[in-house]
C-alpha cells in the first residue's frame, strides 16, 4: 500500500472547526434560552450504541416522488400513531425505510447535547466570551486524522459516490508544529483513536499554535521551525512515503513550503494545503484541497522517468498547483493565490475530472537538488557577536551529533522596507536609521546568526542613502543583506547595488526564507574592524563571501 505522510502545521484554518455550541434540543430540555433559527446545527459525533431509525421515503430530494414509479416498495409505514407496520395502513401512512445505525458505521451528524459544568449552555469556545486559555476549549484538531476521516465519511463526489482516497493508499499523521494540543497529556490522547502513543502534557503557545479565539492568538517560535524541519526530513528519509502533505494557516503556508523545499532532502512530492474557511463550515475549501493533493501525489505527474520528484514543494489550493518559491496569498478569499515573480510558477492544472497535467517545471534548485538542504548543512558555522565597536567571531553549532537541525541556530532575519519621502532620505549617515542600527546591536548581543532583507524600489531594490548606509553597516558587521524589489516584482533586483546580495525576483518574504537557509550553510560574513569604514581589503573579503551567497540566490 502506498502511504502519504500528513504534517500538521501552526494556525491552520484547514484544521480549525466552528466552536461546539449547545443544541436547542439540549437547551430546551434544560430550560435554557434557545438559539435563533429553524433548525439545530448538527455536528459530527459517534453513536454509543446501535439505534433503529425510520427514514421517510422520498425525503432525499424534492423531486424523488416525481419518479415514484421507478422505485421499489418501502420497508414499511408509520401509521397515524407513529407505529411501524409492514402493511400499508388504510389512510396511507408514511412510507419509510428502516435502518440500524451502528457505532462502527463511523461519525453521524447529531445535535450537540453538552452543557457547561455549571449547567449553562456553551455559547462560545470558552466558558465566557473572553475566557482565558485555561477556560477555553480548543477548536483546532490536534492532527489531521479526524479531517481525513470526515472527508471519507461525509464527502460526496459529483456523481453521487462516497469520496474516498482509494484502497491502495494509507496515511500517517504527524504533529511537527500543530494548531491543537493535548494539554492533559496521555489521558486526553487515550480518549481518541488517533494512535498518538505516549504524550506528555503540551503547553499552549509552546507545543501548539492557534489563532482562535482571536484574543488567544499566538505564533510559532524558531524552535518550532527546527522541530518541524527535523520531523519532516526524518519521516521522508525512511523511504516509506510516496509524498507528503503539509497543512498550515493560509497567510504563512507559502513561507513554510519554501523553507521545506530548500532544506528537506527528499525525492518525493511535498504539497502544502491551506483553507480560507474552517472545516465543517459552509463551502469549506480545505477538504477539496486535501483531496486534490492526494490526487496530485498519486498521479506521479511530478516525477521524472526514474520516479524522482522534479518539481519541488508546491502549494495546492483552489485547484491550482503553484511552486512554493513563487506562490503568494494576496487576499483572504478563495482564488487569491498568485504566482509572483513574473516568470512562471503555476506547476500543474488539476484537470477537473481527469488527471493532473504538468504545465511548468521549475529550473531553480529544490529538495534533493538544493545546495542548502539539511543534508548539506555543516555541523557548525561562524557567527558574529560583540558590539559595533568590537565585532568578534564565534563558532555556532547548526546540527547536533545526530544531524538534527538545532532550534538555537535558526537565524534572525529582519525585513527593512523602503518608503519615499523620509525626512532624512538625502542624508547618508547610517546612524539616522535608528531601527536598523538598533537591530544590528541587538543581533550582535543576542543572535550570532542573523541577516537583513531590504525591500526597495521595484524591481531594483534601491533604497534611500540612510537606509542603504545602515544596511551596509550590518553587512560589514558580518550580517548578510539581500536587496529585492517591492511587492510582486516581475523583474530582477540589480546586482550592481554595492556589496549587497541581489534577491533575484523573490518577494522580500521569500528572500528572508532563503537567506535563513543560506546562513545556516555559509555562516556570517567576515566582519570589519570598523563596520562604518571598512578597508579595501575588508571590502574585498566581504565581497568574496557575498559571492557565495549570490550563487545560492541565483539558483534557488
């Protein structure tokens, strides 16, 4: 059986669900205020014991009865007293089908009957609208297994069949940086059937990362990126999988997928998915994206004649397959993912009812061809520390003895954005840019591995003299600096902008990701004795080091 690895990433709308609210059935029984609306919301839940139900004949579609002559007889009728009989009553009764629903059937849509511990209804994810984290239920799934189960339980194809991934494919679910966590540890995991194994109590905003409820929004840290990198790389290195799916929040999937494309040494397809609407909501798009991802992987369209992936990491959303290097989210609605850079990017057409069709093959390096993947990373590189008055070098460990990427090594790369009409734009004194100068000092004090991205004019990357001067100080203090154009640039950043690295046609966000990976491979630049006034020899040494970075930016 072919197997696909499914990785749960942070703040993932595709793994989020609406909060469970107490149904009107439960509210009515408890004498509580009812929710407005004609119907109760029904939520996917499990039966505890078998139950026999009677299903009204011809209730599946308004025009079923119009073709009544094509149907066989019902199982029986309900008479005027609601009793089930197998002979049609004189008054006609209600024709029904008799069905036994079993726990082993799987999930069923049922009213949510739970109340709070104090007997009140659940009206929010928390006990109160702005309840603290310890008084709030999670809406994100801990991994993707439940989503895949619900897709195959409730998904219907356009020809009326049950949505299925196929009998010859299986899934293993991993939690490298999940959106939901087991705060009670193993006791909570034992109440699921997800096979998590031993789980220690997990800490909100440290082990898992969510954005809802919005007042409890948090973001993953650099350690989480290293953990995710190692888990994905190690899982795919086993050779057990024909591909991988990564599920994350829609604004940031593009960053994670580009990172994985650069640092994970694998020959199988890496497919990123996101959603604009939470799972189970009206027109939720995540389930379709997941199904298309499975279809893309199993089709083999991304593989060469030897079975090796030739496309690299992609983001598959809204029936489009876009290279991770180029994809960008432009708005919070379906259909607003574009290929930036002006030179390709749409990798494949999902083909509607047919198989996917490869439309673009990237020439930039990725995954097993990447010069900056984890396999090629050295065990340590040179970093810089100290102050601008005295910059010194220090060896920084990048990987541990087992080859795992260290979270402490993840570089701190900042983005400086150019805007016209600064009060001091004509003055070249770098000290007049306090934001960049402060960041340089902080990096020297706390981050041996760091860098900057200057988002300048489009597409050249040019900035005002003050900002360029401050970035030059950063460069000669040992921090690589990349220059790129503003927004979605279709041109190439100029390579004659002084000592800086030209960011090709990358957006500043993608340039930041590539610079982080490059620093882990090349380390800091050679610092000048005085970063404000480097000597000619120091400029030449920095230029040689920048050339190695430039090769990476030209080819990735």
